[in-house]
C-alpha cells in the first residue's frame, strides 16, 4: 500500500496532483504548524504584466504556533476574497463547474475550504484517490516531522511512502526502512500546468487529466 503525506495546498501545481494520483491513500498533513510563507493559503496566478503574483486567502491573525487545522478566516473574508477573485484575469468566463463552485463556496474554516477545492480539482482531473486528514490520527504531540509522518503511515498499514521530488535532501531510505516503509519519490514535474487556476480555466479537462495521469515513481 502506497501513501503520501503532504500539507494541504491551495491550488498547487500539477505535480502535487500527480502525487495524489500515484498513491492508494493521500493524507493531508494538517496537524502541524501553519507555514506562513508556504502554499497552504495562497497560489500563483498570472498578473496583468505577464508575470506572476499571489492569490491569497484572507486569514485571521493568529499565534505563530497555530496548526493548519486551527486556522480561521478574517472578519469580512468573504467580501475580501470575492474582490481578489474578481481581479484575476484568467478566471474570466466559465471554468470547470465543480471547481468554480468550490472556489466561490462559503469561507467556513480554511482547512475545510482548501480541502474542498483540492477535491474539486482532483475530481476534475479524474483522480479517485481517497483523502484523509492527519489530524484524525492518534499521534502524540511530541512526535514530530518525519517520525510523525512514519507513525501515521504505519497506522494506515502502508508499505511504501511516496514523497514529492523536493524531499530527496530531507529523507533517507534507512529511516523509513526502520519503520517498515519503502521510500520512493515522484519524478520532477516539467510540464506546463504550474499555475493550476489558469490551466483549469484555459485547458481542456481531458488534456489536464492526461497530464495528471502521467506519473513516474522513482526509487530513493
């Protein structure tokens, strides 16, 4: 059984969805501290000058140690985010129905909203991999980083742990072997679908689905 454990991202690039497609179970790593400079709450979109800028969810100010599953939206977030969406040129016109509905759905809890949008994109790409949240597993708070990932993987009966290519310098085969897991890596993504919101609005769904399915798994 192959699993992956990743922080939930707001409209990540296609390589992230390839990771979901390549495993038997995808675990949203939401029981860890929110990375303020990460992609949990923001995604890249094209700007008016042909470059890129961030589309950011309007989060409330919270303590630095707040976990991803404890995030909250700021007061008036719905109106603020609607204005931000209106300023993204690539979202003009009709997009995939499920994605458009999720993107404009109520801002309840950030983790719920981000997961809802991830599921909408995965469904549009034809990905059927089950997703669960790491916060639903009983792992002591003092078990951290790779040990926490391995503990969760063991609880679901995993035999193989698949990581994104950027993790090659972080994890060792020996560590995971010590936990009864075979470490693997997804091949780096070099395709065109990096800004997913733009791709979802401009590319045919079947072409995006084919890109998501073009998965290559490499040994550690």
